[in-house]
C-alpha cells in the first residue's frame, strides 16, 4: 500500500492552514533542566479561511497536552490527539465553541525529554563545564515537538514569548529581546518579540552561559565566555557581508543580525534563525577561511526566511537560491573569480554526493516526492548545488547578471512574507522577461529534466576556472604518479601547496576524492610533506581523512573516529561514518563509536548517521 500525503498542501504535515490558519503565537514556557522539559502554554491566534470549518488541526510530536481553552471565555475546548506516527508525530484536532472568523485558543502542554527539536547538554558537555545548556533545531519538521503548531512552511506567523529559566543562564530566541529579564525567585523571565512573519521551522530557543560582543552596528556574536574572543575575531566581517547582501537582495527587514556559536553537537554549519543565526564552532578556524557559511546564512534572510518554500519538496527554492545569493555576496566582496571558484567547488561536492547517493536515486532530483518520507531523509547538498547550478544557467540564458540581478530583487520584493512553490517562481520568471529577447530562450528550457530527473544537472555554465587550474594540475600530477605506483620521485612539493589558498587546498583534496582511491604509499608521502593530520581547518580535515579511509590507510581509523565524534555536524559525521562502514575492517570500530556518541548528538544527526550505518530503520 503506497503512502498517502498527510494534507493537500504538504506531505509532511497534518495541519490544514487552507481551512483554518494560525496567524500569531504567544508562548509562555518554563525551562526545567532536571526533567529536560519545557512546560507552559501557547495562545494561538487563528483565522478561518473556510467559514464552514469548525476544527483547528495542528501538528504535535510527543507532547503531553493537559488542557485546551478558548482564550477569551476560558471555556474548555474538546480536542483529540491522534495515534503516533513515528515519522510525522500526531494530529492534534481542536473543536471550536464559537463561530467567529478570528479567535484565540490556549493549549497547555509539556514537551518530552526526547523532543526531537531540543538538545539538552550537561555542564560537562559545554566548554565552560559549569552550567547546563539547551538549544533547539526545528528545521525541517521538529517544531511540532517544541510547540503544537501548524508545522508546515506554507503558513507563517508572528510570535511573542516569555521564557522562564535558571537565573544564571542567558536565554535567546529567533526574535528581538524585549527589556531586561525579570527575576522571580531563583529564575528569570525573558521576553521576546518577532514582528515579521516566519514559518514554524524558524522558531528557535537557546539557554546557557552566554556572553556577547558587538561586531557591527546591527550585530553581536554570542558564545560561551571562553569562545567569545575567537568568535568575535572570526566573524568581524559580518557587516560587510550584510551590506553586500543588501546590494544583491534589497533592504534587510529583521532589525538585528546576531550570531550564536553553539556547542559542537549542533548538527549544521549554520541555521538561519531570524535575528539570531546559529553556527557551529567548526567554523572557527582562526583565519576566517570558513566564513562563507555566514554569507550563506545572511542570504537566507531574504531567500528562505522572506521568500519561503511552501513545503520541503520545493526546498531548492530556499537553498538553491541561497547558495546562488551567497556566491553573489562573495563576488561583491572578493571579485567574480572567487564567485566562479566557489561554484566550481560546489560542482565537485555535488558530484561526490551524487556518486555516493547513486545517480538514479530519486532524492537526487531537484523536486523529490516526499510523500511518506521524513524531509531529514532527503537532506543532501543536491537542493543547494543543483539548485544553484540551475539559477546560474538561467542567469546565463537571459543575458548574464546585468539582466538577472534586477530580476532577483524583483522576485524577492514580489514574494516576500509569502510561501511559494516552484511553479510560482517559473511563472514569475517568464512574466518578468516576457517582453525581452530572453522570453523565447526560456520557452526552450527543459524544465522537466531540471526539476524531476535524478543525477547531475543536464548542463553547467562555463565557469571561470582561473583559480581552479592550479588545483586541477596538482590533482592530475599526483594522481598520475599514484597510478604509476609511486616509483618516481613525488611530483609535487611543499611549495606547490604553500602557494594555494585555504579554499584551493580544499578543492585540490576534493578533486582527489572524486577520482579512484589513492594508495597508502601516496597517503604517507602526502602526510610527510604537508602534515595534514595537524591542520585545524575542519573542511580540509574532512577531505583528508576521507582520502585516507578510501585508501584503506589503517592509521587513519582512530583519527577519523575522533574527528567524527568530537562534534555533531552532519556534513562531517555522515561521510566519515559512511566511509568507515564501507570498509569492512573499520566497520566494527564505526559501529562501536556510534553507540558511544549517539546520545551526545542531536536527534537529527544520531538518526541520519544511524541510517547510514543501517542500525536505524
């Protein structure tokens, strides 16, 4: 029996905002580190879209609902909590007492200690070792385990919140802080306000021993005290990136753009939570070589946060656009050659991903069918890099950036504060260029192949490879020497790599990864020459360790396990554990390491790595 879509607008949500939609949330919650729960209530402002509707349908996962009330009259409302779906949680159906178009409903509830949206850290798991720590990650469909809500990006809400927490902790949210915290007993209540419409996955909360440092006129960086100096140095260029992004996309509407450096178990490079972007500490390389991730999260303030995919089958509208804009920011700040080089690196990464997933895997299409599928299972670089390649192809087709840049601003201005599908984008693109020479070219685009065919994109534009040539030549020389059995003297020297930038070294190693495995002898020589084992840059370390594992270099097994278990960023953990699993000798060590570390990771990382290791169904 085939899976059924949960609702007409979103295969991953029970909610029906096409019938009754939530427009605003008022949260009052207490953080309890002893029970690892949040408890309190949410007041939902709702509006009937269908005048005949008499129920509000919400998404829920592992929430204990104690009472539902009409907020105005305080009368109890009848509700049913459906049976649990392992993937999508439970449907919460609330029956109205009144027939008014607009009303407010209060849901009193407690989260589960196993909430998939929340990561509870003991003091020992933090840098300072003194205080407990809490942070959330709601994308893609985990907000339903934090608050009963319409957990679909097709609906957007504003929100306010009052959060009670231990008095010695700082609480932050994806919102503007309102006044100073108010002390009540041994706790403090923190107030927040988010006046801009957001989808549920952008609701975020953090509580911990945090301090801030101003790094720009509208930006602070937050981190544990011992990390603050490094973080402030690493992200000092944030305002320049924001100014470049405004040049590409238009005015910044969110007021503040703060950064929060989380503990290592944060599963992503960054998360574009409004007003407070979450970032992984793996970005702190000491030389600002990995701050392109900040440009990516800044780009999301327009593409994703303002213009949002209506469901995760259209995720490329969020991520493809954001990578495209990120590279426009890079081009503005460093020159077009760097923008092109970043795209070449992305193409290499995409090729490696698709080889790993399989070129006929339906999840490698730009618009996968997610009926019955957890969006976490579809997460990969495909919507990012394949989407970016598609947009650059369209830019080239209509006449270049001089023609496409004004379209991009117009597209954002037209769809901001809304959630859209791919057809909306295509229709607006054709409408915008309808009276130009590009109109006929757009009619010849093979939209179906781009959107629905798995594997690599049907075509790429000719990127400027001036910064990539050195990487390619070095890769060719080393590969040819390796293929000949390493008999002659090694054809590359220390100085060859010394002349490359950090990004070029990453690309050199990435190009080696998409070739046949190197020999152990080559790995030994590379280590002797360049001491890759000692490099702190996480992107270089990832590629180097993967080359070692693919070469079946036994000495690399403990180093790879140490790297993959010292943090919970899926971009690093998943490929390392997959490579370990695929090497029979290393598989037992990988499985043992996973069992020891999984409870220290956030749900989404433990779940996806578990699936990679075939220990999670």
